[in-house]
């Protein structure tokens, strides 16, 4: 497999030397393709994280049913501590 890849690279280099005017458009097309693939990979990697986070939260809520109420009270109590009212 490595030998075939090496031969393919040599063939591409010879074609680039034979047709130097085609190199910039081909590199531009490769750049556009890469620019389309990278966000898709990022989206795919980000969404499983979000899904797994929500699933973990739901499991924790089922495991500890009083935690959401406790977190709500802690949030309400922490607001005056962080942002005290003006006199």
C-alpha cells in the first residue's frame, strides 16, 4: 500500500511539473473541499458531546431526585452574593 501511495505521489508531482498552470486551481479546489469537511467533522464531534452531556444530566436527575431543587435554591441564593443590590 505504501509503495502505491509513493507511486501516486510521484505521478502527481510529474503532472504538476508538466502542467504548472493547473496547480493553483487544483490546490484551490482541495482547499475548498477541506474547508467544507472540517466544519462537518467539528459539528459531528460537538453534537455527541452535547447529547452525552444531556443524557448524563438526566441520569443524575433520576439518581438524585432532590438535586434540581437544591441547585435552584443555590442559584437563587447566589445571585445577591454575586451582584449585590445598589443602595
